[in-house]
C-alpha cells in the first residue's frame, strides 16, 4: 500500500501528474498539497476531485509542523515534489519567495521524510522534479547530460539548483532514497498564461501584441507535458535510487520561429488567411541574464529505462492551441 504525497498538484505539470496517478493507481492513496498561489488552480483537477483515492490539502510546504502532521496522520510513503515558484521573470523581479519555497520548502519536505520513514526498509521514494536550467546556458553546439556541471544563471535556476543539491545531500548523508529528474521546457493544456506558449496563444486569441525578448534567437527544447508525465511515472517506478535523469524532446526551436509556427497553425485553424497574425509580434527588451540555449541529452533515460517522447511538436501544439481556444 502506498500513500503518495504530490506537492504542487494544482499547478501545470503537477495537475497532470496527480490526474495520472489517481487514475492509473486506484490502489494507492494520492495526497495533493498546494499553497494555491497565483499559479495554482483547483479547476485543473475537476475530473478527479471526487475520486476515492484522492485527497487535497491546502498547505504551504514551508509550514514544517503541518507537513510533519500530514506525514504522520496519513502514513506518507512516497513524495513526488513539484511545488515551486516557477517563473523566471518573477524570480528576477523578486527572489525571496524563490529561495523560500524552492530551497527551504524542499528542505522542509526532506526533513519530514527523514523523520517519518524507516530508512533501512527501502520502501520509500523522495522524487524531486527539477529543470534543465540548473546547467546554465549553451552556445549553438552541445547538450546537457547528467554529468554536466551546474551553472545556474537566474534566481529561479539558482534556487532549483540549490534544492537539487539538498536532495542529493540527503541521500549521501542520511541515505534518504531519492530520485531527481531535470526536464526541458514543457508545454500543453493547463499551463499558466504567464508562460511563453500560453502567452503567444492568448495574445493571438485576443488580437494583442506578442512580446518576444531581444532578437528572438534564444533556443529552447520543448516537451509535451504528457511525455514528461510518462517519464515521471517511469522514473518513479523503475528509476535507480540516488540517480538523476535528464528529460527532453530533442525538438529545439528559437523563440521567434516558435511564435511564427504557432501563428501559422493558429491562423490555419481560424481560417484567418487573408491577414497573417505575424504583425502582432513585438520585440521587447531582452530578459536580464537570458540564457541563449538549452539542449538535453536524454540518452540515459532512453537507454536505461526505455523512455522517449511520443508526441511530435506539431501534434502537441495543435492540441494545446485547441485547448486554449476552448477555454477562452
Ligand atoms: N514548466 C516547465 O517547463 C518545467 C520544466 C522543468 C521542470 N519544472 C519544474 O516542475 C515543477 C512544476 O512546474 P510547473 O510549471 O507546473 O509550475 P506551476 O507554477 O504551474 O505550479 C507550481 C505549483 O506549486 C504551488 N506552490 C507554490 N509555492 C508553494 C508552496 N510554498 N507550498 C505549496 N505549494 C506551492 C503553486 O500553487 C502551483 O500550484 C516545478 O518544480 C518546476 O521547477 C517545470
């Protein structure tokens, strides 16, 4: 019997992970805790909210007493940790909340796991979800693998790098059974409007300007959120304790090409062919410390666990655009 705690389950990726685990594992109890910040939305979870194996608690992961109580009262056996402040731009505006939630909040969960679990039983997993941004920025060549040295550039990536280090340290120091994965940029339904792809789509829907940082040449690797969830489920079930896995799509595109591609697909759907929405693109001052390129070498998870992305970008982005059109 497993009592799995998923943190940040009202957010974008977390809500997909919660739905997947609630639906796929009726024999497990799934506890979702979320502070419900501006980024959390319980409507993301409507389809499973009444399922018997699902419980939601509104808890801040920094509230260590509440977290300990939750572990003890529900005999939490495993943690999949996604709760975080996740938007790079906000971390540049104000970094404190990023250090509090991403670093101290992670520590609060690690401590609760250490205090509550019998570490010699080998029955528990603390799975920390992280980002490829911890590795810093690349030029036009090369990719990040699991041995790439951490070199974070934004307050967001610095806070995630720090949390990764704490998770690894709890494994080395206390033998806490941990797993870490570092994933590239996700997109798909239920993502907050502040992020790049929803921002482009929503601007198109409203006929508003589409802001693109700098010259638009920065390159990202984009993974459909369901493919990330496949990887999370697989790592949780089959990952080797103590290890890190990189997750990515291999689909790299510059921000300006991404915007133009989404515009093309959107205009096709709307049959708005007389006038292209390309005129909505507006170049704005570059993000401070903007990383040029991220690229993921995901051969470890591919070769060792048999994962690879299933969704090609055209399919995934079409599904995403249709979801935002329906939502508006
Ligand atoms: N979105 C991506 O492209 C991406 C890529 C790689 C890794 N990640 C990581 O995946 C995780 C989820 O990312 P996301 O995009 O779904 O983020 P999100 O911002 O959509 O969701 C984060 C959730 O955490 C909750 N939360 C924030 N502070 C909290 C606190 N103190 N206590 C409890 N809950 C709190 C929010 O209410 C929200 O529901 C993060 O750890 C992020 O670093 C994201």
